[in-house]
C-alpha cells in the first residue's frame, strides 16, 4: 500500500537550530494533512555538526515522530559513520515510533565534497512498514548505476533528495523520476533542495510520480502531499475527456505537447482529439499524427477521426492502436442518422472502442448538431460507448443530451460549460457513473472549469468516490483500459471497453 507522503519544500536555512524547529513544525503540518511519512530534502537540517547517529537533531525528530506517529526521511545529514568515524553524508529513515530503521550514505559526491566526506559503497534498501525504501542523495539520483541498483532492490518508495541549480536541471530530475516511475511500481518522491546554499541558488518544487503520472502540482506551501491512494483530500489529477490538439482552426503541427505540460496533474491522462482532422481531405494523416504523439505513453490516448466519407481511414487507425474515435458529422454536412455514420459505428463495435461526438452549437460558421440525431445510430450498436461533449449552455441541446443518455445506457455526458442546474439534474437522472468532468479542450479553460467542479462538488455533497468517478475514473475506464500494445491486437482479440 503506497503511503500518503508529505514532501518538505521549505527554503534551506543555515541556522541548524532554526532549521530543526521548522522541520518539527512541518511534521505537525504533515500529520494534519493525513500523511504517514514526511520526506525532507538534502541539507534540510542546516549546517548541523557532525555527530554519530542518532545525533541530537535526530533524537528531536524521533521524539516528534513518536508523538505524531509519523515516519520520517531526514534528507542528508553531516554525520560520522558509527563504525569508522569517517565523516559522511547520510540520510536515514525513522519509523512512526521514532525507531531508526536504517540509513543510506551518499555514493556519488560532487567535486567540492570529495575532500571532506567519504562516499558510500552502494545502494542499501531499507525495510519499513511501507515496503522497501531506497534513498538517492545528490548525484546518486542522476546515476544510471545507482538506478540499476535501485531497480534490483525492488523498492516500494524511492526518495530523490537531490539538488538543481537551474530550472533546466530541475526539469531533468523530473524527467528521470517520471521515466523511472514508468518502469516500476514504486512511488518516486523528488525532494530537491530549495534556496541559497554554498553561494549557489538551488531550484526546488517537490513532486511525486507513480506509474508515469504526476501526483502533485507546483505549490507555494511548505509541505505538499503525494499519494498513490485515493484519499479524498489528495487530488491526483483529472482526465479531461475532450482535450484536443488543436482547435478547429489550428494546424496540428503548431500544438506539440510540451514535456512540462505532461508533468502537471491537468495532463495526468489526456485524450487527444483533433477536430480539424474531420475538416481535412486526409483524416488518416491527422489520426496518425495523434497516434505518434501518444506512442509509448500511458498518459496519452489518441482517438481516430471518424469521417463519414473515410471509413477505411478509421479502420486503419483502429487497427494501428487508436483508443477510440471522435466524430462531428455536421462538419461534413451530414446528420448523425446518416447511413455512413452507422458504418463508422459498426467499425467501433467491431473493435470495441468508444466514440466521442461533438454536439450542440459549433464554431463560426455556426454548425448545429443535435444530440437526438444520434438515437438511430445508437439503436443499432448499443455496445459502443458514446460520449457527448460540448453540448452548450442552454436548451435544447442540454435537454436532448440528458434525454438521450437517460434512454440509452451506452451514452455518457461530458459536462464542460454546463450550468450547475444541469449537473444536479444529470446526477439525479444518471447517477455519477456516466458523467465526465471536462474543460471543452479549449486552451486556458481547464483552470476555471476545475475550480467550478471543485466548488460544485462540495455544494452538491459529492463523496470521495463520486468525485473521483466524475473527475477521472469514468474517463479512465473508457479510454485507458488497455496498454497501447494491447490495442494492436486483432479485433476479435481486443477486450471490450
């Protein structure tokens, strides 16, 4: 079970007494947030004097750990090795009863450190109630050799107590943590030093990563939480079920997803849709561009354009691994009850993939697409999940969408821009199992939509399970049930969504 981990990100303080007092204060804050373990960055206890362990500072932390029932990873300490009296930089782990569970010496020293400290011999996993812990200090977190030792240890939690002098170095550490989390079931905790130390300014921002997704967002608070569980007070991010790249009027080449975007919870899972591909003479090329963007990434799912005039393009893209399709027949001058649309539905039924459809008013020139027009296509293919997105903000489109969903159990509603009254009615009519949070896929729209969802979630009294379902779980069930390579199986071998 992955613990709730609090990560300290307060600035470095040269005064050891002040740093220790602040560490104890942060432990109290972490416990208030429901954390089971707190991780401090390198040199977090200031220039404490070298003492055999447990040092005076550690005894203070151990007392606080015992009172709070909170585990502690201290970061790096300037200590004497108890066996050799050699001066080393070590991190250690305290159990929730204050017991020292083990420690780890820094193995790879920076050049200025080499005259003063002795390096450790290798990575030594530490057994704990949370599983095996590996601590990677300073340059150890960027060493291929140390990561190989880490993987052999099979840890449940990896702490990267490292340093970054520039934003580029910090992004490199994030990329390492993200990449390593893809190949491991361990929670990766990045706890970099923040502030001025040794005459150099270090770039902080603690983060947690689990199986290729960021669990935290940059925050100004001294303590942030990273959890692999589904605790109600820990937001693990959301899935925007109708994010697309690009908008209707933008060329696909102009919207490459920046790596920093993928590290934010807003992009924890992203469904890629390019509505412009439906207005293109070559939807196959647009679909393949989306597949390329999502290639080998568990955080991205590419949908294929379902154009009434290009069924073979859709079939090819589904065979190549598209996680579903998106359709807007009105762009091609067709209604949803057109026989050509039923052909597309048949292909999706064959591959057991979902369909995202755009309904409601569209962009200029005004394109109107009525949800009720999809009833005939749905009638012939009741096993194809269909998500209605962007139905607008007023009748008749919202009324039609809800009526269709109430009548057809394979219809899901995405709620971007919908008024609060519609949320309440949709929840009362359908429950939370077929509702999806969304931002409409418009750049810059996520933040206000997410804030609105959080406000209404509290006002409507959505419990943790309901909120998680609407914010993420329902859409993950639709679009991320299989690994990308599984989607390349023959149609008869692909599991139903």
